[in-house]
C-alpha cells in the first residue's frame, strides 16, 4: 500500500471490521463484475469514507470473490480488512491528513 508504509496487521483489521459492523454496503458488484463505472464508485466511496463495505450479488464462489477483492486492492491501493459471507470490507487511508476520519491503532 502506498498510503500506509506497511500492510494492516491482524489487530488493525479486527478494529476496522468492528468499525464497519454497523455500516451498510455502499457498492454492489453484480454479474458484470468489475467495470469502469464500478471502479469509479469504489474510488469515490473510499475517498469519501475510507472504510467501505462492498456486497457481492452474483458471485457466490469464494475463489471468485477473493479474485475480485485482490483486483480491487491493486486497482484502488486499498486493503481488505475482511470478508464475511458476500460482503467485503476495504480500507484506504485518506491522502489528506485533515480529512482523515479513521485513526487505525498502532498497538
């Protein structure tokens, strides 16, 4: 990740999953998979919220969901904090320090 010097550690991912628990999914991935419009939506959502939930509607196989999640991580310079069922949680720290909403614990 360019924004964070290192990958998220287990306890940091757990913290982020806790924050995301009550949040509703903001992006939905349908049968077309990753499209240009979907990429715009993901990027806008990460910039606005830092922590987002993405819901898989038409992908039920874990391998396919993992493959899509890896593509999202690479494309949007974000990191998956977890996947529960058909919902994945992604985090990308806001590049502007003053606009950051989430402080990830370091210990």
